[in-house]
């Protein structure tokens, strides 16, 4: 028989997966890049700030498998293996490492929002590296062109997303903890 905490944890993972599934497809294509402006990373930041590295990463992996299986939860309501193998697939895979790194900082430095930001920034940097490398290879771009197509235009928005998740995610986490649903 499952413990109440286990049910609460599974419920929270499921809820954060749903949030990623709702925000992930919302994207804005930009003419200079095959990489759209997406809210996926905002949802992942929220997941790890609220749930920590393990459960936040699990919620993202469930999302990834849902999209891989064919549910249109990726940017612009796309899905399937072709999306993971396409120009933006490196970013989707990179988000796994972003969740792990950002979540580690959340757990290692509880209630230190500036350290959450450091973790999110480092995780995003790793995502940029993986995504840009994959984009360059898939789209036959040199490194400079790939950086201008997949990183440079996104930095300001990603910083804003990190700030939003660090502030509001921390508040949500505290309330969920106070309610007894998180350890």
C-alpha cells in the first residue's frame, strides 16, 4: 500500500508534467531561427524550484516521453521522434540537464533565490551548448550562425523566465510545504 507522501509526490509530479504540457506548446516562431521562443524552460524552472531535482526532472522526462509518443506537447503543438531528431532536438534533450543542474542548486541551497538563479543559468548554459551543437549539425550552420539562431535572441527572455520561476516558484513551494504535501 502506498503512503500518503508517495501519493502526494506522484500527484505533484503529474501536476508539474501537466504544466509543462500546457506551456510547452505555446511558442512564438521567430523569422531568423528554426528555434521558437517557448515557455517550456519556464515550466521546467518552475518544476525544479517547486519539486527539486529528482521529481522536477521526472516531470520533464514524462513530458518528453508524452511528446515522443505522439501527443502534440512540443513547441507549436508538434510531437514525435522527428521533433527530437530535428533542429531543436538538442534543446529538448538539453532540458534534462537543465532540470538536473537547476534542481541540484534548489536542493543544495534551500531558500537562496540567488543560488537558484545560478543553477538555472548553469543548466541553461548546458542546454545552450547541447542545443546549439545539435542545431549547427542539423541545419548545417557554423557555430556563429547557430549561436545567433539558437542562443543570442533568447538570453533576455530566459533571464526573465528564471527570475519569474525563482520568485514565484519559491512562494508556491513554501505554500505546498506548509500544506504538508512536500517534505
